[in-house]
């Protein structure tokens, strides 16, 4: 049986689907699709906690689907800029999952090219199959090339 670990860069997916389609990503539909490919043994969704009630409902829905929700506080800097980045946390968790002998496939939901080397490394070092989901026009070409399989998010995976 194909054991699957899913890692969702929630902010990236939210903003890219909103920019490209004006709609939200359908995590439930993705879950159903992945469940047909094997056993989802780990699913983590990385988000920024702004304390917004709508966001809390969304996070509860993700948790109900089967995702473990990991939150970082929203940080507003004195210069007006904001910070909320999970890249290092996602990278550590993917490396640890790939290193465990129980994971066959790593699925990353992000269009962020910073993850290209990560996918290449876990394939080489641990022999796991890698897949990436992202909005085609907003996904880094290097990430598309690094994944064993790239899935363009289109209207089929939107609410």
C-alpha cells in the first residue's frame, strides 16, 4: 500500500487560487483524490493565526477532513510589513517524514520555488515519490521540475 504524507502551505494555496481564480481550494476533494492513490498516514496544514473567526472555521474544517493544523502567530512589524512564514517548518517535517521508512509518497501543496531543492533531496536521499500541487501560472518552474509529478490546480480542485 502506498503511504502518503501531505503538507499544505495554506497561505500559498489560498493566495494563488484567489489570485488566479477568485476562488478557494477544495481540500476535501484533494483528500478524496489522494485517498484513491493510497493510505494518507500524515497530513499537515501550515497556516498563520490571525485570530479571525472565518479563518478558525476554515481550520476546523481542515481538521475535520484529517489535517493536523499547525499555526504561527501573525506578526505585524512596526514598519507596516507582516511576517508569517512556515518554509523551514514545512521543510523539517517533510525531511523527517521522508526519512521514516513508513512514507512512500510526499505531497506538497505549494507553488513556492524555495521547496525545489527539498523535493530533489528527499527523492535522492530517501527514495520517496514526490508530488506537488500548485496554480500553474503562479508555481515556480523549478518546483514543477523537481517533483516526480506536478498537478496544476485548476477549477476541478476549487470550491
